[in-house]
C-alpha cells in the first residue's frame, strides 16, 4: 500500500482576467462542484487564508461537474473556480487567454 498526504489544496484558482488577487473576489461569485466536495473545501481554505469569509464576502455557487465550472467561467456566469492540478493543460489554456491562475505566471 502506498499513501501520500499533502498540506495544501491540489487546486489552482482560475479567475476572470480582471481578478488579479484573491481579495478581488470580494462581492463576487465562485463556482464549486458541490457543497462539501474537495473544490468547496479548497476554495474555503484559500478565501479564509486571504482574510475573506466564505458565503459572506464571496458567494459559493454549486454548478456540478468540472466541465460545468469551466463553462460558467467562460460565459462569465462566475468570476472564479478551483481547477485541479491534474488538469494543467486547462490551466495553461486559460492563462493564454488572459485568465488569472493564482500560480504566479501568465
């Protein structure tokens, strides 16, 4: 049996180009797959570390599967979404289109 533990969420924060920091999400909507899912946990952790209160400062909206999150971001229905590290190609494609990834590169 092999096991691994990490102490950081395995997500990038993908956001519309006008969002340049986590603090810019105040008053905005962030898409998650489901309440209680890993995307919900990850974004709540990121928001709290940035001094924002989830569900008060930032609305968390359930939109279903990861592909639905991407669609909600591209149609501007949501301002940001968590993106799993596994989907690095999606992150690179969105960065090329000008989206903010929170990983320090464009």
